[in-house]
C-alpha cells in the first residue's frame, strides 16, 4: 500500500486512502481483498493531448499480409552458383536456363523457389543464393546434371506477401516486402527468427504480389 501510494505521487498512505475511497466508494484494502469492476481513470487528454484529431489521408501505402506456415522435412534440388548473394549475380554465374529446367519438375509447393542458404547448407566456393525445387524426402526421380540435393528439416516460416503490382514495378514490390520483414518483430507472436534455415523467395508475380518466407522458432 505504501509503495502504491508513493508510486502514484501521494505524500502519505492516508492521502491515497482518502482519494481512493472518494473515487471508488471503498478503501484500497477492501478492493485488494475482493476486486470488483470499477471505472478506472484513463488520462486520454494527457497522453494524446487531444481526443479528436482531423483524419489524416495517407498516400502511397502498401499492405503486407503475414501468416505462419509450416514446411515439412524435405529435399531441395538446386543449382548452386559461385558467390552470388542475390538474383542478378546468380543469373550471371549460372545462366538463365535454370528456371526453365526447374519449372519442368514437380515441387511440393507447386513452383520453384529461390533460397538464401545458411553456411551449413553451402559448399566451399559456392553461392549463398540458389534456385531449386522442394521435393519429398523419398524423391527418386533423376537429378539434372550439375544440380545438387540439400536435405532440409521441418520448420515454421513467416510468409510475407505484398500487394499485386505492375510487372515493371517489381523492384519496389520486393523492397516493400523486405522492408516490412526487416522491421517485424516475431516476438509479438511468441517466435524468434531462425536463421539456421534458408530464407525463401518465390517468383515475383504482379498478379499475386511479391512473396518471401523467413524461418521462425518458438521462443
């Protein structure tokens, strides 16, 4: 009681007790023993300075949809580059035919994926950024020449999906989603980032918006 009184700025317990009783019709000890609903004072004016403000019209805003998805244990059949960290250097290293090869292969998620590999999934003198397809652990079909197979564990991911965009605006669409992802704290939903698993990028398609996935784990 003493700590509460002083924390709230009262000079004595008696002053706090009188104020509490006058405001709520009971003394603090009675309320502490048997809490009941009471109308608390909320200092809106002090906190926000004004209860009413003119509506602000926001321009050039972009929505980013976020959801948790689970990926099972799986393999990724991928083409490694040399030292590429992103898409364009990767294409310069391996050529533009990789995607066509990947599109001819069945994928667990229905399409090829691009991945940023953590160190444990890289081989010496190979790229961080790769392209591939996710397949089941029991995959037995042929692996194209020059491709590699990586085994990935089951993991939860946060999927970030931006708004549909004009195809020529793909760069801005990617930057919008990545900025939202970099500024998001998964701790608010009980997770932390799991950088031991690859970050995943899907093909930027204007009709559905840009999609990127980053692994998470329970805190």
